[in-house]
């Protein structure tokens, strides 16, 4: 049967042939039937006429996700939203300037910020470029972006971090201090397991699947991070597999209501969990850590990312400037 229901979805699903299983993105039978008809027609054009540009967006998007070595959690969330709008559209229809502009408007209409819309359009751009590599498309149009002006990274002072932690439940307070101490991104931190932690050698290892840069990362644990780990081991017990738990269950997201309430109570709004990574980076630079060293500590992929913190190290710049003057004096 081409259309069927799944227990884990409220939408009708479409089955065509042995290799196509897609959500129609609708609960309406008539709309689902139309989706199935159009998808079957396009699949016929691809297979019988060689018209690869007629392939459905949802089909190529699924291939793009499945062929990636990374989990692409955020991309999967965005693709669910996209499939509800362009899932049944052909690749060639999506790769149209007007269609791309409509997607931007839809994102804003759903209450997204310009930066979130850009993140979604970046996913579209990546899938379209994959289609060009697979020869579904001859060329990829310019995908429009808002590119809002980025403010300087938000970071807390030590006093502000203490104030925040005083309003957080114990498990989140320890997680927050660990985030500042290690500069780990939230998902890499929440998925940390005890078999990848060596307290004696003050090291931890993050597998490449959990790192944005896509490479295995060795974390150097300072004394504050060690203190947090020892406390978490005591709280969660020696049999726990994951480091960060709440009531015995793994923590998936730290931007919870408890965190937001603590931010509000501490008078630190606006603040995201990711700003704790910025806090750790800012403290490192102010303490004398060089930008190349910071790049290694935070596992940034390119040097441009750490240049955002250069203004926090005026003493290093002054030292470098004086070296230049001294060099010139010696040769005068």
C-alpha cells in the first residue's frame, strides 16, 4: 500500500518501490494522496527518462543526511521543518531563486530570528551542492542569507558565574562550571561517558562524532574540572555510565527551564548555555593564554573563530608592539 500510518508519527507516510519511504508531512488523506501521486510521477521521470532534477527534495535530503559521518542533529530538525513545505517538490523546483526567497519568508513567519533562518538556508545550500555533486543539478543558485551583524561574544565574570550557579540545581551548577573550565560545546559535554575520562591523568576524550570539527578531541582537565567530576561521581554513583545525569537519566539539553529561571533570577539575561563556552574562552585570553593556544583548548577549526577574543588580550598586543619598536631601535 503506497500510503500508510506509523506508530511514531501522526502523518501519512508514502511507500514507492523498495527504496522510497517518506513522510508526506500531512494528516489529510487527500493531500497525502496528491503527494504520493506527484512523488511517483517524479520517480518515474528520474528512472525512465533520466530526468534526475525531478527527484524529490525529501529523497535527496535523506540521502545527504545518511551519507554523512556526523549525526547532524540540528540539520535533521531543520529538514523536518523543510519537508513539511518542500518535501514533495523536485530538486529543480527548490533550486529556484523565488522558491528560496519564499523559504526565508516562511522561516521569519514562524517566528525565527534572521540567524536561525540563515542556519536553515545553510542546510538547504549544503543539500543543493550535494545534488550538484550527484549530478541532479547542473548548477546551484546563490542561496540568499540575511547575515545579521554579530555582536561580541557574551561572557560572564567570575562573580556573575558564582551568582548564576547559586540559582542552579546542583547537577546544572556543576555542568556549568565544567563547561567554563573545558570550553566544551553542550552536546559534546552532555554525551561524555566515564570510560572516556581519566581523572588521574587529567584528560578526557571526545569522539569525532560528538565534535563540531569532526575530529577526536583530547580535553585537558584543569583543577576546577576535576573538582566537578569528582562531585558528579559522588552524586551519580560509581555505576553511572554517563557523566552528566539528572535523576539517573542522561541530560540531553542544558538550556532547560531550570537554567532559564536561574539566569532570570541572577539578573543575567540574555544568556544561553553556549555563552559559557565564550566565558571560558574569554577568561583564558585574559589570563594570558595566546590565541593559538586557545584554538587548541577549544578545538576551533580555523583561526578566525578565536580572533573574536583578541580584544581581551591588550597586554599581549602591547608586548608585541614594543618588540617591533625595540627591533627598529637596534637597527637605527
